[in-house]
C-alpha cells in the first residue's frame, strides 16, 4: 500500500512474477502502475506490505535492502543512457569484477542485441531503436532476477515497435528473467504478456491470462478498456431482460434491478438474409432489430457503421468488412452474437 497526502494510490496489490514469465500491469494513467514498480525497485517505500525477491525479504515497513542490491533491472521509456559514455561504457556501468570479465560480458550482450560493432559509439550516434537495445543490454548486464519495464517502447516509431518489442522479450525469456511490464495500451499487453493484472484506482481488479481477461471480463469497465462497447440497459423480470433483440438471462440479479448488456462492435452482425423481409422470431440467435445508418467510416481492414435504433433511438456501433460502406439513412436489420454478450448489474443494483 502507498499513500500520498492521505490519498491511497496503491491499495492491497499482490503480485507474483515467475522466471521466464512476462506479467503486465495494465491500466489507465494515474492508476498506480508506475508507483507499484518504483516500490518494487526500492526507489519508493511502501506504507504497508512486503516485497520478496527469490524467496528473500527485501523490504517491509522497517527493513529495506537498497535498490542496487535487489538484483532488479530497470528499463524506462527515456532509456536514460549516459551521453558522455560510449555504448560499451554504458553497458558496463555498475558492473564489478576484473576488466576482461566485464569486457566479455559487455561484448556478449551487445552481440545478442545486434550491436556488437557499436562498442565505441556514443548514444547520440544511435537511432531510437538502437538506444533502446543498448538500454536493454545495460539492464541485463548484472544478471537481474527481475526486470521492471515502465512503458519502455512508447517512444519508438510504430514501424519499429513491434520488432524491437518481440526481440526484447525473446532475449529476456532466454535469460529466464521474470518481467514486470507497465503499460496503458491494451494491445501491447495482449501481445506481450503471459499474464495481465488489470489495475484501476490503485487496485488490481482482475488478473489472468490475456485470453481470459478479454473473454471473461470482471465488469463493464474491463470490457471497455480493451475495445469500444455497445451497452443495452434493461430491467430484470423473472430472471430475464427483455430487449429489442429478444430476451437475455440475468443470473444472480434481483428481480426489478437494472443490468447492462455489453457487446463489442465486432459482435453485432448485419442480417443480410432478413433485410427487406423483417425479423423472423423463430431464429435461434434471438430477434433481429432494425436500425438506420447514421454514419459509416472506412477504417482500412474494416468499416465502422453507427446505427440509430428504431426501438429506442439509441446508437449502436458495428464493425463490418471494409467492402461494405452503407449510405446514411439506409435501414438495416441487426443481430447480436449472444455468446459474446456480457451481462453486468448496474451499480447500485443488488445481486441475488
């Protein structure tokens, strides 16, 4: 736990990071991700709780191992290379032992990151991607048990980011290093992490494999953090919620309370078979509902279409193949992938 001026910014966070595993702290800016990293690194002291590395206590509220003795590597988005030192000297900074041994370690790491011939260059002579790889080599040089990474790829050009990100993780896994990565980008977390810890307001609200976090979100905000969402609100009657798309089950919610039915745009489908003929109440996947195209935008690999729904005037978004770009004002029947819907009680409603 960590407090600033009486305000709790990290609250009851518990994490276990295993060797060779990438755990991602994911959440919006200001949710406590970087503060958590700084406490683990020893740059900041927690107000409550303990930090253990390799089975040894490194910090509680009374005892504290200095940052340089925790066997923890650090990588940040600004790389923090010393401009007056060569690439080799930057990687060697902080290493102890005989000069030949240090030299071999530096050369080994520079070779591994593809910069073996850059030993005598200076940081200003390198590209952003090359500086990032030097920072990685420097962080790995002391053979840390844990690597803490605070949005280290955010300063890179999009074209370079994916390749350098993958290369960095390959090296860290080869070294069997436990990695704790901070990011606010869901796509980056899904691409990199073996496990995601989703943070909000200083707490971890959900933790698990990327597949499970995405497909079994804990609440409406968790769904919305990973993608755009559509929300249909309804009231429970007889354990069911009646909507324009048919009835939905609302298990565990008291009679008369409201729920939000949350659907991602890619799971709303245009029912081309029904358009022009109206809904068929006997179909298995619920009832089609009619909407009128309000706007349609070409997004490259897909088109995003917004519909004004006939039944209540709400707006629903659907992503469709990019070859389909309907004109505003065109009425179309829509279907919902029921197996891809999430039903959550509205805040203040009572669960059964």
